[in-house]
């Protein structure tokens, strides 16, 4: 066990019964279509919290961007600087784009965007503490360059005075299109960068239970609703069914678990394989062989301009079923056939093919799966749980 992990479990032992809540706020949204890495995305940015001071557990509202990833709002610094960050269960690190990020990629430039990129400015904060460490970090298929520091973090109900975080001065091109200022990692502390203390590691000892849970929904711009929530320390008993099915993690240290099988109509794959819960992934990553099966069943056509497999929006496709811990989890056509605003009644299948690498998960179960099943990320018992989404609260 790494030093980090031992420290982490020592902290869990100190867990107090204190609970706190997170303010919630709704916002207007923006919808935009663009080509991103050769792929059209229906682009919706939502942000800001609504204020709500209820009692028992910490809750943070999620906003949906293009059904591709979800964001939350945080503050860093004294006085507080506001940031909209994507949540990412595959990394424990917190990072934001720095004011010294000058290249064109550091700015959001899509036309009609109402999103204003906020950049972290350390000279405008009295609570910043520098560290001399500099890092190149992987991000999607690219890299960011960032400097390590400590700063006062606010996630409304939760304040951490010396939170380790990174400020990025070099970011890849995709940030031009992403209405986010950075990333909040909710991964395991043992994966944290060079002995840094992750946000979750600081937060867990203060929670009733060493867990966080997530529900997500598709955005409803007409109703101006938020599109999900993270609850720290418990499970949202209104949004989620109380019956949770758990599966042990494949390795304590990542949100990876074993999947037993997959089926769609006459296509099935019954094989124990590793899957990762990836909140930052709106589309579901499947083995290439499974993608081929899905294409055959749905009669989807590859479209090179969007780099996606397209089907008719008006045809209901068969349910898909993931089997995890012997339990079937069913996802309906409406949750995996997505409307990107293309012409001629064309919708896209929200799947992509994953190449197989030894030891790496062959399935990435992201937002599509979380929209149907609430997820419970249980650090204390090294397990992940799923329960039926009931209704938005
Ligand atoms: C940060 O957001 C809060 C809440 O929306 C707002 O009241 C405050 O003015 C913002 N601060 C800055 C510096 O923009
Ligand atoms: C973007 O703005 C232009 C000019 O204001 C408008 O003509 C166009 O329809 C808008 N596009 C979208 C996708 O909203
Ligand atoms: C950063 O903050 C300092 C101190 O408030 C200010 O002088 C400077 O203009 C800010 N930098 C940017 C790029 O806004
Ligand atoms: C990791 O942290 C140690 C101690 O804080 C530091 O000496 C070292 O330079 C850091 N490594 C990198 C790659 O920055």
C-alpha cells in the first residue's frame, strides 16, 4: 500500500459525524454545434449553483455540457475567484487554466458562446502558496503543462484552506471548444500527483460516510433546470432508489470494476472484462468488436464529417444490457441515440470503439450509464454501487 493510501485510510478512521450542504443554483444555457476533433457536438454550457441550505449531506449541482460531460462550480483564492470545472472520476487532481496561459487554445472562441473562460490569477490572491513543481500531464490524447500550488478552495459548504491544485499554462486545442475552466478529479487519492493531497482526501474525513454519489440527467433547457447532483457523504434518497447493488473494485485505487457481459438484440458478449466509471466521458467506450455488433444491429452508417455512426432519430433501437455483478442494467434507445442537430433525421450512436491494451479497462461507462443508474462511489469499502434513477429532486 502506498504511503498516500495509508494516510488516506488513517484519515477515514477519524471521520466525524459532521455533515454540510452545498448550495445549488440554476442557470441559463447555451447550445452550440461545432466540430471538435472532427466530431460534431451539440454544445450546451450550463453553470452556477443555486443556493440551498439543507441539512444532512453535502450536495453539489451538476450542469450538462452537450451530454458529453458535467460541470460544477468551485472557487479558488482570497478573494474567491470562480471556476466551472468538469468532474472526472478517472483522476484525483484539481487543475484550472492559469492567467499566464496565453496561447489561442487558452481562450474559448466558438461563435455565439456565452461562456466566459475564467483564468486563475495567483497574484490577485492572498492565500496562494507556490511550490516549485512543474508537470506535463496527460489530458485526453494530449497534454497540459501545469504548476503546482496550494490555494483556498471553496465548494460552497466545504472550504479547504491549503488545497493542492495545478494551474495550467499550456492546454490542448480542444479547450477552445470546452466551456470549462479546469477539471475536478474525484479519483482515488493514491493516484494523486507526486504526494499531493486530493480534494476528496481532504473532504472525506468530514463526511458521514466516505462516499460520494452522482445522478445525472439530460439537460432541459426549456425548464432551465440543472442536470444532476453530486452528494458527498451519502446517497440522494429522492433522485435515487435506496436499493443499491454494489460490486467490488477491481483495484482499490481506481473506479474500475469487472463487467460480466453485454447484449443488444441478438448480439451478446459474455466475458469478464474490466470497466471504468468515467464521468468525464459522455459517450460509452466499448471493445471494437462490440462496436461492430452494435453497428450491425442498428444498421448505423459511418459519417466521416461527424466521425460518428448515424441512425434515424425516429427509429427506436433495441435496449442494451450491461451485466455487472450478475445484475442486468438496461439502457434504452433514447439514452444512447443522441441528437446532435444534424439534418435529415440523423442521430448518432453515443459509442466509440476502444483498442485493447493489457491491464486497461476495455469498457468506459460514462454519463449514458449514470443517467439511468445513480452511481455510489464508496471509498471506505472499495466498491461502486448502482441504483435506479427515480426522479430529479
Ligand atoms: C463568483 O460567483 C458568485 C456567485 O455567482 C458571484 O456572486 C460573485 O460575484 C462571483 N465572483 C466573481 C469574482 O466573479
Ligand atoms: C449565431 O449568431 C448569429 C448572429 O447573431 C446568428 O445569425 C446565428 O443563427 C447564431 N447561430 C446559432 C447556432 O445560434
Ligand atoms: C492578476 O492580478 C493582478 C493583481 O490584482 C493584476 O494586477 C493583474 O492585472 C491580473 N492579471 C490579469 C491578466 O488579469
Ligand atoms: C515531487 O515532490 C518532491 C517533494 O515535494 C519534489 O522534490 C520533486 O521535485 C517533485 N517531483 C516533480 C516531478 O516535480
